[in-house]
């Protein structure tokens, strides 16, 4: 009999448990599990040895939860509803663009603040796939914040360069006009 690790609703790894012990842990169908010999984490309902956890004859006490339709306790109903929320925006493409383009165009080292946005953006999908919607939403919010900060710094830097070029042209033009006054 295999011993399993699983990832709880807070995204923490727990284990090891026998399949019978997983029943007492109230493992859900979409809980990620892993045991020795598996290449990657899989949903509990995809593991043949654990399918009995989700059958009506699994030993789940329906009298304790008479209004519950499924073979798992009520707190799982909220978790199941949360897991069907759409994934928050990742901001990954935007973060990469505000990091690379300003750096290429004007060599602004300040645009490297976009790397912070990239780090948060990369976490969104990972948290969402683990079922931690709150952490995914927080990473999305942070990625958006740092992407916008990097974007406004890049826009400000480009505006300063344009203003400097305009002022340089005006200055050179005024020197040419001053030279004409001196020679005449």
C-alpha cells in the first residue's frame, strides 16, 4: 500500500498518509496527491488506488451531513465553488514588455523594476492551479502594481529624453542665431 502526500487548501504539503488516512483527512477529488513512483502531482480522483474515497460506499457518514450531496464534508462545497473561479490576470506579457522595451530604447536601468512584476506574474498561475485563489489574486494585484510602476517610470524617462532633445535643438538654434548677430 502506498503512502501519499497531499496539498491542502492553504497550499501546504502534508503527508504521508495511507489511503484510509486520506479519507479521515477529507481529501477532495481535486486535491493534488503524490506518492513514490509518480512523475508529478495528480488529482486524487485520477489515482486508481484512491477512487474509493469518492464512492458513495466509501464510509462517509451521511447522517452527520444530511444536506450534503457528495461524499465529502460541507467545507469542501465552498472550496469546490472557489476552484471554479476564473484565473486572475497574470500580467506576465505586460511585465516582460515594460522591462525589456524601455531598456532597449533608452537603456534605463529603472525599467528593471519590471522584474518584480515578472516574479509576481509567474506566481499567479501556480497558486491558481494549487487551488489557492486568494494567493493567486494577491499575486495578480502585486504584478499589476509593479508592472504599472515600471510602465510609468519608462514613460517618464522617455518624456525626459524627448524634452532634453527639444531643449538641445532650441539651444543649438539660439546659438546659431547668436552667431549671426555677432558676425554682422
